[in-house]
């Protein structure tokens, strides 16, 4: 781990990434530290700042490349030169040698390339952070692509994840950062990231997504060739389309960009709410647009290594929260957050609602070009900090995907009204969920379990009634026993009082003469005090 940390520091130094920091916005002491840093002795070179950042991320490996991929979709948050360079990380990461790829395919499939394919291209079509893709053709003549995991990548990823855990554990000790639940977020990220190293899981995700959108005009997903798919090698149908980031090519073929952007939003909400199975790595390198029917455009999705899903409870809370935002019902938003446990029960709903209103009111009823979800999320996080709201790890993938969708929408059609596009879909979904259709679907889903338990219902009912009768008898016996104990205690208390009084009278009788002689010589206040003491003893 120390060697890996040293390499990260060396890469930062080599590419002078410190020059990307906005020094003017830093505290004076930190600004002075950077001004006196030995880094300033290292020459910057002739490369642009965007190229230096891209090369540094490529040098550091897949986790850093994925971070750059996510940044590349947020052109509203980055200077254009940096965004253009980071866009190359989506499918132009330096490849590993073709002969190494061919040897790995033969090893994984346990057959020669000639047996598996009619032809195989040694030069990759595209190369990304975790794998690269080669064109091939099956013996039946079908064009396919072969995806191959980079050799030795798991070792580098484990080192990086160990560093992330160490950093997260340090953050978790800071009260201000603890609510972000950094360790849980890193743990979720680790599980999704390492799932990408098993291509059989990606193939299964791809098949599921294809089944969900079978025959849909919105989205096409390529087919998997399972007989040639293993842990480190996956073979799937080759697709042909325009990269979604190539806006000039889309315009040249007459694509309806407004409809394309709206369909992107519809696909996202369909995956999250209808199917509860969403593609969580929707950067532009994984999305294409079909050449056919540009006036009625269809998306093509690849690389389903990272997918997400929510519990039914999180689905309901998320939909109700979004609808409350659309209806500007901020009190409902606050109440839902308290009900779901996302903020503490002691939170006052009216105060939380007023804080959310301050952040969200200025952005509603504006087109996408005038809205920055980055700024909105930042404002909501600052608001959440005041109310000790915790980050929900299960929603991190969803937030990342939503930011990707926003970045894509800005590129395609900046005037897209996200609210008016999403609101009807959510209202329809909630109506179906809460209506007769939703009840029927719930019964259908639970029918196998109910049919299994139905023959056991008489026995279960008898057992429940017997248990209730036994508990009733036990409570009655306990009540009787408690009454007896109470009566015994009362009787014993009376006996003890009589015993004390009797003993007091015997003592008084035996000591009468000495007491009489003593009392004759005492003043009346002393006699009154002695008499009061005797009365108190008798009473107790």
C-alpha cells in the first residue's frame, strides 16, 4: 500500500496536477504552502492541463479512469478543454498488446482462435479502463465483438481499494464527514467495481436488460453468445450506431434530438421504477444511437457491468419524494425523509421543509440548460448537514446515473424540461402501484407463497387460537397469584403492626414505675416530646 501511495504522489508530481487547483480560492496558509512547495521546481512541459490530467488518470489505473469518465459527462462543471480530453477516457484508454489478448482468449475458452472464430482482429476496436474489445466473426458468418479483461488488473484495483478504505476510515473519524458514511459507500463501490471483472455477470445483466426492453422502440441491447462467454472473455452481437456524444453526426443524419433526449429520461425512469434494474454506467462511451429511423431515434446500450436496483421501500420513497418536488410540496419531502429514517426523528418537519424550499424553489419550471444538478445536490448536501442527514449508500449508484443522464441531456438538447418529461411517468407509475393493477400484481407475486401456505392455514389457525387460550389462562393464573401475594403482604403488614404495638405495651408495663418516677421530675415539654415519640413508634 505504501508503494502504491508513493506512486500516486509521483504521478501527481510528474504531471503537475497541483496547477489545476484554484489557488485563489484556497485558505491563505494552504496557498502559501503550495507557493513554497518543491513541486514548483518540476517543469510543467508543453502538454495542456487537460492532457496532463488525462494521462495522470490513465497512469493510475481503472478506478481513477472511471472517475475521469464520470467527470467527462459534466461539461457544465468543467472547462471545455478538460472535458474534451477526459472524454477520450470513455473508449480510448491505451490498449494492451493484441497477441496478449489472443493468448488470453485461447486460455479462457480452452480452444484455439481458429476453432472459436472464422476471423479475429488483433487490433482492438475500443479500449476502456477494465477491458478492451476486438472485432471477430463466427463460423456462421455473424459479426461479433469479443470483450477481454485486462490482465493483472485485479491486483491494482485491490491496492487502490485498500487506499480508499484507509482514506474513508480517516474521514469516518471526523464528525462532519461521518454522516456521509464513507466506509459504507466505498464498500458498495467495491462490490460493483469487482463485479465488472466477472464477464459472466455482465453477460447476465445484458440478457436481463435485453429481456426488459424486448421489442421496445426506446432501447436495443445486443445479444450474448453464451457458449463463448467465460469469466474473462465475453462474446456478444456487434452493433452499429452513432456514438451519442457525436452530436455533429447525429445532426447530419437528421436525428430528432429533442425526442432523443426525452427518450433518455424515459429509459432511465423505466429502468428504475418499472423494472427496478438500471444500467448504472451510462457514460457516452457506452451509448449509441441506431442509424435507422433518425426521426424516431432508438438508443443502443452496451457494457452492463454495473447495474443497480432498489428495495420496494426505497422505490416508493424515491418516487414520492420526486413527485413532492415536482408539486413543490416541500413539507411532504420533509415528512418522507423523517418517515424513511434519512434524517433523525427529532427533526422538525416545518424547519426542514423551509430549508429544502430555499434550495429547490429557484430551479423549478426551468429548462435543463438553466439547471445544474451539481449545484442543487451541493445545496441539498449543505442543507442536509444542518439536519444530520446521512448519505444512503444504496442510492449512490442512482445519483451517479442521474448525473450521467443530466450531462447527456445537456449535450443533446439543452432546452429539455426534465420536470415535465419525468412527472407524467412518475404519476402514472404511482397510480398503477397504488391502484387495482398494483394490488393484482402484488397478489400474483405472492401467489406461490400463499398457495404453499394455504393448506396449512387450519393448523396454523388452531395453533394461534391454542396459544392465545394458553396465554389467557397463564395471565389469569398470574393475576390470581398476584392477588394472593398482595393479600398475604397486607395480612403480614397488619400482623407486624399488632406485634410492634404489643411489644411496646409490654415494655411500657415493665418500665412503668421507673418511668413514672422519671416523669415526675421532668418539665412538661420533655413529657410531650416523649409521648409523641411513643405514638409514632406505635403507628409504625
